[in-house]
């Protein structure tokens, strides 16, 4: 078993351009996320998946943060981008993380991976679904087999038009795991709800970052 974390990132966010390179606690969001993911003992390799043609500054920031490798793919077909990175690095298990979660939880990552590994039902998809698990938005982690990722790549459909892009793109390919969650039994790694459970810790807008900077996030997360 080879467990590969794939961190997806891009610079052309419509709500917050170049947010991956903005600072939180004196470091870019990229460096914060990579640092958190690197703390997960079960992960064998950490890879960044970024769009072809994206700014070299983003690539260099990932490399400087200690990520093991950079892979490139389509900006809108993120499923293809994640699959490409996973296959190149011979993953058997993929851990999907997004780069807009600077206080991502290593404990959530490790717990979700262990739940996947020890699952007696052998479900091929686990997450800490932050809509229901007690984990707050911004600690999101999804763990799935390479076989399920390949199956999703072949089966994903649901074309829709996004205002941000002139071409027709595919919702299930844009969001990577939508098809998986609709078509397979999913496991959820939970925690006891507390005062953080309903707090938004992901960064989608400049206002989100300002609010996050005002919070006193626990050191042991």
C-alpha cells in the first residue's frame, strides 16, 4: 500500500485571486497546508497538482514548502489532474486535500486514513464530511482507492456551464469526488462536536482570511 496525498491548488480563484500565495501566520497558505499534511505519519508522499500554465511562483512555493513533487493538469478538469498525479506516483490510496485550508488538521487526516485502512466493510471512500462529522469546514480530507478514482474518471458525467468559464465543463470532474459520493458507500470519520464544529476555517474570500486570523486555533488540532 502506498498512500499519496494530493494537494490541489490554483491561482485563478475568481473570489480571491492568488489566494494560495497570501499570508496566514507569516506563511503562505501553501506552506501552511503542506506543513500540516507533512505531519500525517501514514502518508508516504505529498504531491501538488496545479493547472498547466499556472504561475511559476506557485510551483516554486510548493517546492520551497517541502512538497515531494509538482504535477500539472487541466484547470477545470480537476479529477483528471488528481488522477494524473496519483498514477504518476504509483498511489494505491489517495488522500485529497485542497490548498485553501491553512489550519487543516493532521489528526483528521490520520484518523480518516486509519478508518479507511481498518474498515471491515472495505469501503473504498472515506472522509471527515464536515457537514455532519463534528469536524469544522477547513479540515476537509477525503481518502479513496486508486481503483475508485479511475472508475470515477471513466464514469463521471453531469455537464454544466459555469459562468467563470466560457467552455462547458463537468461538475463531477470539477469537484473530483462528486461521482464517488453519489455512487459508492462512504465512511465518515467523526469527532465529538465542540465550539469549533460550526466554524468556517477554509479560505474562499479575503474576508474569510481576516476572520481566520482573528481566531485562536488549538495547537493540537
